[in-house]
C-alpha cells in the first residue's frame, strides 16, 4: 500500500485520483458491525451468558480472514448463544450499540445526492432493521436468529433469499440491488471492515475500508484509518 497522503491524514487513497463526486454514484452499501455501528453485536449478546471472549475470538479470526468459511463460523458462534433471553437483544441495542462517528452525516449526504443506501450485514435483523430505520436506509439484508419461548435457540433461521448472509451473499445482494435500480456495479460504493466485505467491495466502483483489518485496507481503494465515516466526503465530494 502506498504511504498516506499527508494532506489528508489518516486516509489512504489508491488506484484512483480524487476528487470524485457522490453524484457520480447511485448506490452506497454498508456493512453494519464495526462499520456503521461501534460493536460486533454477536460478541455483546454472548456477554450475557459469559461467553464473550470465546465468541469474540472466533469473530476476530473470521474478520481477519483466518477462518475462511463464514457460514460455519457464524453457526459456531450462534450455537453458543443458545438459551440467551431475547430481552438481551434490546438491552444490547439500548446500552451498547452506537452509530459510528460520521455515519449519519455520510448517509444523509449520500441520500441528498440521490443515492440509494443498502445495509448488508453478517449480523442480525434485530439490529440491522433498527439501524436501517434510524438512518433512513432503503434496503437491508442480514441474518435471522431463531427464537423460542423467549430465548435464542442457537440457530440461524433460513429466509426467502437463503440461509446466511456471508461475503458471497453480500456481493450477490449488491449486484441484485444494482440490477433492480438499473445501474452498473461501478456506480456503487461499498464500505466495510472485514474479510467478508471483500467480495462486495471487489465488484463496486469504489471500495472503502473503515478502520479495517489489514487485508481489507490493502485491497480497498480508500482506507479511512482515523476519524469518522464522513471522512469519505473529503475524497468523494457531496
């Protein structure tokens, strides 16, 4: 990776010459956990049953790309949540989940420039749907936790589109959303932080790593290493 541009401290720009304009794009797609929001939701749910360290270790290895099969990784982690009261999800949302700095500013700027906004997450619908509503996001796709008798079952529930939203599903969802909008993938921006974001970042016209794992920073066109998500607006002008 080339050295940081010292006129934009904390930003690494490669493989294109800024500035671009937001209006050059028609869609912006975001990962959720550790990208739009400050936490990995599954780690915080696991904290309710004293298994945060065990789950977080699997999460970290997956996001670094050391565990290649995201679906198996997610199933292993979700199985550890069996028996967690569903009320714990609301507690995590209320007490621990915060939007990352600049998330609302960047989403608002994108919408003002005419872009549609997609949230596509390997996390869970309980959080993704609430974050999408909070930010006025147009489309959301994520995983559904099984529930029974007020507790989590330790399973991921299949949905109409498939079983688990992994990296390939993120890529497919971005491409399908582009097709629905009648645009090309090069008219999309993809923002993420982990290895399972690389497939969608690889097909987008502009890929953005946000406080990301080294493998993701190396492959992204823009890496935001300091500051908030709205720092993208220093590169892609409103």
